[in-house]
């Protein structure tokens, strides 16, 4: 995921290269972040690719809190 200085990263992940990859150093990137957009709020969570990933209690808590934060005015 691309990000910029206006985002507040809440969680990151590290992608470690394998032998066939085009890069040769680990890359850290945000997977959960927030930002303001005018008077609005944006919450982004890119954790998981399956329903089972969202059943992890910590992930469900993070998503719930992020959506609650984004819904506040």
C-alpha cells in the first residue's frame, strides 16, 4: 500500500524478499492507518485476505476501534 506523510500509521508489516523477488532488502509498509480528510476521517486496514483473518480477536478489535474513530464527528 502506498502512503504519505498525512497518514498516521498504527501498524506495519515487513515483507522479506525471497530468492526470486526483484528486491533484495526487507520492505516495511503500513497495514493500518488513519488520516483526516477535511472534516472527515479515514481508517484503512489491509490486514488479511480471508474471513478467518478477521476472526482473530486482535484484528477484530482494531477494525472495530478504527471504524468507531472514523464515524465520530
